[in-house]
């Protein structure tokens, strides 16, 4: 195995220090200038790690005038040429760089907390993965647990970005600026030949050129990003000794639904097995099982809890679920779940 150069290690060690400081700024209680600080430090961390990774691969990080290449150029080299990160990771990093560039040279528009939390989480986890992959000897100095407490009832990055789409043609609004900054980062990654990010003037011209009746969102690179990158929400989990925590992720009819934290004791909140419901309603177990599936009762978390077993799932029903089935059969006496 080829020895990693001292310069590559120096770049990476400094990158790790900057990444740690960006986490510290993210967890900062005093809100003044925290987003700008987070973006500047996190983008700086990535710029140095990307360049360190290129140096490890014996790639030049210098322009013809002797200056180092920009963070954007380093990102495209690492993604398109070296293939050390995924497209979603590259788009996350590019959004951070785009916002950093704006914060450096202009006043940063208001960015929703969900957007910041999303970018920071995936940026830091991707940063950690690349350090482990390319600089394993240094990974122990970064791979730790960092406290972050979320007290608000937030939604997700994708929800907040979707709300920005309606401002795509409203050039004078802050929401339009935020959408531009996120989208130009994602768009930069789409083309290996790109060397710098698009200006606001060029981005506005692109949006203006689209047909008035077109769904502008579908023509934006950030739209692809929210459809391929997962969402994240930072949550504390409290459990008593002897209990375990289970996270239930399921489809929602409400795309803007917040994360709900709910403590339950299945034995108390869902006391009825299928056999119990069948006995109370004077039906056989097959009837109840078919009824629960046909009426969507099994998918209703207020009515049913699916207890996971080694071989499948065993449904347990709440009093509310039992009463719903009882009421339904009373109002639909000829109901046949087998049809």
C-alpha cells in the first residue's frame, strides 16, 4: 500500500478540526451568526478533505498560477473522476459550498432549521465515511458522538424545499434566493465539466425560459435531490431500563407530517389479539383478519400494533380499534370481508 503523503495528512487533520468546529457551531445556543459560522467551517472542512483525498491519489490541486483549485473544482474531481463519493453526497456538499459562498460575500437569506439540520447531518456523516475510507489512521479522532438536542416539532428538508418552489419566479423574495442557492449547488454536480457555480442572473434566466404552465420544480436539480436523498430528523429516545426502542417508519398521506414521538406499551395500549376480537364480536379469526386488512385497520397505528415475530407479524388491537370494528359491523350487518 502506497504511503500517504504528509501534505495529504496535514490537509485532512485540519479538515477534521474544521468539521468538529462546524458541529460545535451547529450546537451553539446563541443564535447570532451561527448559520454563517456552520456553513463556513463545514465548507472549509470539505474543501480541505477533498484536496487531501486528491493528494492521496497523486492528483494535482494547483492551478497553472500556483494557487489551489476551488472547493467546487475539487468536489467535481473527487466525484466524477475519482468516484469516492455518491451523487447524493456530492449534491449535499455542493449545497453547503453554495450557501457558504453566499454567506461570505452577501447577507445570507433566512434558511429554515430543517434545511440546515439535513445538510449538516448528511455532510458530517459523509465526511466521516470519506475519512474512514481514505484516511483510516485519522478516523478515530473524528468518529465520536456529538450532542445535538432538537426541542422543536420540525418536519423535513424536503417539506421545506417543496414550499420554496412556488417562489421560483418571484426574484425579489428571500425564498427565491434560498431556492437558487440550493439548486445551483445540486446543478453544479450534474455536469463534470462545470468549474464554477451559476450566478443568480443566469439561474433567473433559466427559470424565465421555462413555459409558464410548466412545473418549474421538475426542471430543477434540487427536485431530483429531494426524491433520491433520504430525510433526517434528530431525535432523543428515552427508554426505561429493560425496555428497547423501536422506530416505526411508514408512508403518510400528509407529505408535511412532522415526526411524532409517542411512548407506548403494546400490552396496555393494544391488549386484544385477533382471537380476542373474534370472541368479542362473535366472528371467526379469519373473518377478523380479513376485515382488518380490507378496512385498513392493520395500517392504522391508533387501531393496530404489529408485533414483529421471527416468522411474520402478529397484530394486536386497541380498544379504539375493537370499537371501530364493532361499530362498523353494527352499521353494515351484511359486511363480507371475503368478497
